[in-house]
C-alpha cells in the first residue's frame, strides 16, 4: 500500500511530492454550503460515498448537508465505511454470492446497513472543480512539449484527458502509466521542476488511483486522508 507523503500540516501545497491527490477544502466547504442552502436540498438523500471512497469527505458531507446516510456500490465499501464509524449505509448492488450475503448480514446485525431503502441519492457534484492532481515537469524535450509525472496511474484517462489549471493554452494527455504530456503553441514555456495542477476527466476514477488525499486550504496542507475503500470492489 502507498504510504502518505510525510510532510507536516502547514506545508505549502507546492512542496508536496508529486503526483498527489489534492482536495481544495475552501472550495469543497463552499460548494457543500451552497447545496445545503439551495432549493434542491433533500435531507432524505444519501451521499454517493463510492465516488470518493474517503470517510473524512463523507463525514464532511453529512455534517454540512445533514443527509440521511451513505450509498456505496459493494459490500467491501460498506465494510470500510462501517469500520470508520458510519452506521447508515445503503449498498446499491445486490449480493450475488453466499459469502457476500453473509458479510451483509453481519453488517445488518451490527446495525450498519440498510438494504430496503430506495430513497434519492446525492451526487458528487461538489467535487467537480475541487479535486486536482499535482504534478511536476520532469522534462522538456523540445519547444512546446513538456513531460510530467502525472501519468495514467495518477490521473486516469478513461473519461478524457486532464486539463492544466490556469493554462487554457495547453493540451494535455496522460501519455503513459508514469508520465503525462503537455503541449502548447503560445503562452509561457514550462521548465523542469515546474509545478502543475491537473484537473481530472473523472473524479471517481482519480480517487480509485490514490491511497491518500491531501486536504489543502488556501494553498497550505491541512489534512491527510485515507481513501479507505479504494479497491473494495466485492
């Protein structure tokens, strides 16, 4: 398992080793508050915790939004969130094996799982624009072309290539497992060591690629969170 980057709370985000999964806490809290105060707020809805797989984010969503509980897609995800102290979890996919039914029954006996709840779900919209992957330029082999360390293993590409935050003049791609590519025809050139913020094509995919997320407020590290149900597909 990946170990968290050992940087103290208060470290500037640009000093975190890359690639790293970054959550902008100021932006996240503001979006949650806007959903809570909006006309479409549904207190009976459930947080789609399978999107981010992270108990700390789920707790933040429930505390600010006051929703009914969580929704997950597998027994393994339910077990991970139950172990983190959540006690109102809906599993979206029905169990298909005797073993999975046994695992669900143990969770039910502990008062953790709801199976007969078909209430509304609350989407992961608050994470759009809130989550980025930081990367660094590792090479500039020619004019207008840079290589960075945020490849497919860090950001994915199934739902489209990432974009470089603040650089609309750039075209990017997660070129290989370990390295990504940035191309540009105008604007400032990149140099080796430059720090990039990459907005992923899909938030759920990028959380499935990292063991830890780094909560940052105003450019400073505030929290390190375990992505607890990453890989809990069954």
